């Protein structure tokens, strides 16, 4: 691709110079620039890529796309041999340039975008599994990992920058993928990371308190989420799949319909696709499913009501993508639990240990409610271990403390990626809510020791919830990042307690 062909697809407000060299890459990180690359210099939340233009030129960049007019003027005067385009929106230009450079993979993949506070990852995995069962190859982008036509790769961001997203899409398309399933975070929506992708189906799981360190208010948080549906920054989806239980859904229905989308709702006893009745079992649920396409009973291996909602969201989405109702019904019993989402840890112990990603008060409350259902007949206790992340929304710390305390029989408050903050200071903001709830609790800043203590406190028929980290395999401290996997720490602790190998 030549420079002139590339910039023909970018919304520019000014330009200078040209280059006859073929473009060999698009980069937004100056450290990744190589000879004949085009460098997209854009303002970010923590840094300004325009500061690194000279570094990119020194590394061999033949063209600059910049959202800074001052930088543009500077380059015209001092770098007459460098091709430059000035744009109003740096991230949008990055998406436009990336789509062009990678051969417009967004036109080759039917895209499904999933947004919401909780349930994105499970819904994404289940949607992909239902599409795969229908013999469709997929690209999956999400919190736990990326999938490229069956190849599993580590996840760097829930929603990567558009350049990386388009590259993954192009690679998937070259391997025969026809579907994109991606989590779309509120940060990603607000920053335009998914700009240029025409979502065929968009899912809204729910909206509860989270990420206010970034969005500042729930209204701004919701404003970011609704960008996926209102047709302002992103094209309105053909089908909007909405959780019938969420209080924001009536507003989203109006927004989506006004933008021209078909709306399908899902829920337990509510919605177009609904669980008319259900019975929870130790291994999942038996669901009486009612839909516009038919009614039937299905058996799911996913535990709890929250996973019934996730399953319904995925089922509705796959149906919207053209998978026949009968095929979906046949696939449901084969769906597997998602790593770090109500993941059991079995070391032969006479009590249940669950690892889960719940890291908001709403998710924690749902998790504990599910555990309460598991001990309803046995009379066992619920022991909940959790923490709150450092350098994140401080207002949710007491909310999570109270959510843990009001539903549990015993709570262990500990660390969860304290980052630059003192873990004890974080715990000091949680502890008053634990006291107010009246629950028995202890505080242990060292998460490994806290897990050992929680498991050592458990008795037969109890449920121990290790909440917050889920699939994560690291603990982020002020001076280093260390390997840390809740499930592996738990297994080691169970072994030390003498349970591993018991039956």
C-alpha cells in the first residue's frame, strides 16, 4: 500500500509532503516503529504520542498521522521530507489507517460486540462456543485470552487499540474465520478503540458501579456503554440484545430502535428469549426455554442464575447470527464453564472452593447469592475472601465490604492488585463496612496467607469463595508484579492441609 492510498481513507484536516515508498506497517507506539512504517501520534489519557514523533522518524517512519496541529506545523518547517497528515481524532485516524492497511477485515467478519459491567467474558466465550458448534470459525477478543481461528493467545487488553484489533481480525479472516466476538469495554468505547467496526449484533449485559475512577459518574459510564447502540460514534447494530432485568434497558430499547436496530431482550421470566422456569442443580441448571423460535427444556452445565442470564444472552446472539434454534438447543449441554468464572478448585476437600472474577459489589453479591443456594440444604457456611484494587475507584471499597459482609458467614479481606497503594490503607477503607454489616471477619494483607487462612477455616459442606482475580495469574504490587493464580495457590494450600488425594 502506498502513502497516498492510505491517506485517501483517512479523514484529514491538513497534509504536507508525500512518500513513494510502500507502507510497511501502522504503529501507534514509537518503540514498534520499523523502516517504512507510518506512525500515528495521538493524545492519550496518560501520555501524548506526539512527544515521540522524532523517535519514530529516527526509527524509519516515512509518514506521520498526528492529532496535534502544533506538531504538524513543526514538522512542515523542520522535516520537509516526511509525509504528514493532520487529523482531528487520533484514535479514529488510527482505526481508519489500520482498516485500510490490513485490507478491511471488518468487511470479512460479522462482528458481535458485548458490553456491560458483568458477564462480558462468559457471554463472549459462550457465544463463540455456540458459533463454533455451528461450524463457524471465529476471532474472539476478551479479558481472559484472544482466539484467532482456534489459536489461543494471551490477552493484553479487554479491548485492544484498533490497530491491534484489525491485525487480529485480518489474521483470523486469512485463516477462514467469518465471525468476530469481542468484549467492548467502556474505556474502549469511550476512546474509540473499536471505531470502524460495523457491529452486526451488540449485547448489553448490565450496568453496575465500576470504573468511576475513569468515568467519574454513572451517567458518564452509561454514556460510554450506549455508544455501542446509538449510532453516533459506531454504526448502530443490526440487532441489539439487551438484558431485560437491567434498569437502563428501557432507555436502551428506545435508543437502539431510534437508531434503526432490531431489539431482542432476554431474562429469567422476562424478555423475548427467557427462562420461563428453572431448577438449579449442583452441576448447573435445568431451564425451560421460551423464545420466538420455539420452546424446549435444556440442561446447562453452568451454575447459578447469573449464568442462566449469560447463556440466554449468548443463545439470543447466536440465533441473531443465523444459527438455527434446534442446533443451539443441541449445543447447550456441551457448553463448558469459563476459566475464573465460578471455577471450582477440587483437592479432595469436604467443602467447596470457588474462584471467581467478581470485583464489583453487584458481582460479589450475585456470587454470594449463588453460593447461598448451594448450601441451602446442607447448612454449610459461606466464607468469602476478597479485596479491592489499588489506584481504582475508591468509592466501591465500602460497597464491596458491605456486600461481602451482609451475605457471608465469615469474610477474609485481603489484597487484590494494590498497585501503588498501601494494601493496609485499602483495607482500612473496607473494614468499616464489614463492621457495619455485623459479619465475623479478619483482615490479612498477604493474599496467599489469606487464602490459606480461609481454607483452613472451612468445614464440611462450607463454600469458600476466592473473589476478585478469577483468571488472572499475577498480583500487581507497588514495586513489582509477581506470579499469582488463586486456583493454584488454593490447590497448594489444600495440599498442605492434607486434602489432595482424598476422596
